[in-house]
C-alpha cells in the first residue's frame, strides 16, 4: 500500500511543477494567485501522504492543517492587496492584449 501512496505523492509533485508554470508565466495577477493556491493545496495533500508513508499521520495532519490555513490566509491577503491597489482589472488587461496582437 505504501507504493500507491508514494506513486500518488510523486504524481502530485509533478502536478505541482506543472502548476508552477502557471505561476511564473500567468498572463494576469489573478492567474498567478490561483496557481500559488493550487500549489499550496497540493502540498497539503503531499504532507498527508508523507504522514501515511511514515506511519505518523497525527503529526503530519497538524502540519498540513497549519499549512492549509497559512495558504488560505496568504491567498486572501494577496487578493485583497491587488484588488485594493486596483492593478487587477481583467477588462483592461484583455483590451491591452488584443491591441498588442
């Protein structure tokens, strides 16, 4: 059974790398924020799988919950910051992209 958990963890790590492409090359700030949130969610699941592999689920559940809360708060903070700064205007960015093309 540990082979299945290890394979799932490796698959999630590969998906994290795929999500990192969206974070680095996202066309908008909101895409980057969502990409970071997806990476944080997958990292939480990887932490739980590591806990299952080591047989210490209780300790890793606590770490995963703390990480998930930190990820949630950071996502809310970043979103609120960029919306207050008013640099996130999807319509303006779409118009600029159409003019550039």
